[in-house]
């Protein structure tokens, strides 16, 4: 068996957008590098729609994200409309029963308690980007200093998971060695909202494990969420994928791109550029090609064979 074939059985990357708006160049950059990293090692790439929050997620955006990815030539092997569906469904809003069984496992371990604090509860379905600010939970609702806690949560309360004070080490493929103590970094964190919505941290860990994801390539504003995710992986007996956290794409003022940067939005880009130009722009941000070069995702891939995500962003 050739090396390429062996690798193709092992590597699986993913792109996991939240459908709260149309993509912009920053999302395209993340999608492109996660795709390139997996495909350049002969692996597969899946698309998962992170629509946990019923208030912020819109089906039309999920459809546009997929359409935009196809336009760019970034076609998921798994998930979405055209990929295989062996570990589906690939929309988090359809995976409640799955999350519930792992949630029950955590409750049964006596590590959870009910929480009445509101704002953090509402935020829990969203990936906590660093620019959102960070609060270390003070343990206000924790019934006693240490577990075990009761194994049932009263109706109408959010569920918090006890964060044990321990150093979690991981070696990020781009940012290097990391050591985070979840008890000091975030404190006990929410795994289910008071209204029953599943928290991002629980859902992402369950999904990455059950979907067989071996490498996570995403923005570096999620770097420190990784410790919470590894903590959950240990509790649930899941393997830890490799992590690659990419420097975020910034606008000319040095600020992380957002939906307000309309010239970088997919809507504008599709109106004014070809797919090859947009792939070229995202690739140039990663230092993979010279500024102004236009090329298809497939041609870029052919140039990048066998480079991991850390190599891919070496020039950033
Ligand atoms: N759904 C998250 C976001 O769009 C990304 C989560 C992840 O890649 O782990 O911000």
C-alpha cells in the first residue's frame, strides 16, 4: 500500500461554521486551510453546521455557506448536501439525542450541578471567541466545594460541569506547546442551557469524536477552548485530535474581520471576483502564493501536497 493510501484512511479534517451570517474572507481562509491540510495528506474533509442556537442560526445561511464552498471548489467529502453521511446528521440542531446520552454520562458521574446565573447561560451555545471577553465563573451556584454533586438537575436551570484544577497540556501544530488549567481559565462551565439548548463545548467534543475527526484547524481565538475540550474528552473517554489554530485574518485597521467588513463578504466577493481570485486572496493571506495570483482550490492543493497546516501557515 502506498504511503498516500495509508494516510488517506487516517486523516479527517473538518469545517464547522455557525450559520449566523454569510461567510467572509476570514471564514474562507479557515475553510481553505482546513481543507488543504486534510486533503494534502490524502485525507477527507467534512462539513458540520453548528446551529445549536435557535435564535442566531438561520437555515438560509447554512445553505449559502454550502453554496459558497461549492463555488470556491471546497467540496465536503462528508456532510452537507453532496458528501457521505455515515456519521450524520451533520447539523448540530439534529443531534440532540446524541448529546443527551453523553450529558447523562456526565450527570451520572456527579460532576454537574444546576446554575441560575443568566448571561453566561445564554452565551453557552456559541464558540467563545477571545474578543468576546472571558469570565472565570466564581462558583456562585456550586452547592459544595468539590464533587460529587446530585445526579439530577432541577428543571429550568442550566447545567454546569465542575472544572477540576489540573494542567492540561497540548501541542498546537501552529501555536506550539500550551498549558491551561480550566479551573483557573474559565471555572465550571455550562454544558446545557436552562432552555435545554446544548452548549458548544459539549457538542463540539461529541461531534469531533463520533465523526472521527483527527485534526481540527480553526481560528486561534478558540485556542484556549481546546483545554476545556480536552478535559471533556478525558471525562468521556474520547481521543484527542491534533489541533492547529490559525492566526485570524484582520482588516486594514488590524481588527479581526467581521460581518461589518462588507468588501470581504462572500456576497461582495462573488459579485466582483472569480472563485480562483478569491482562493488566491485567501492563499496569499497564508503566504502560500504571491499576492494577486488567481488559482483554483484544486491547483493550490496540487502545489501543497503533503504539507501539514503548520507548514501551510509558516509564512504568516
Ligand atoms: N462554530 C464555531 C464558529 O463558527 C467554530 C467552532 C470550531 O471550529 O470548533 O465560530
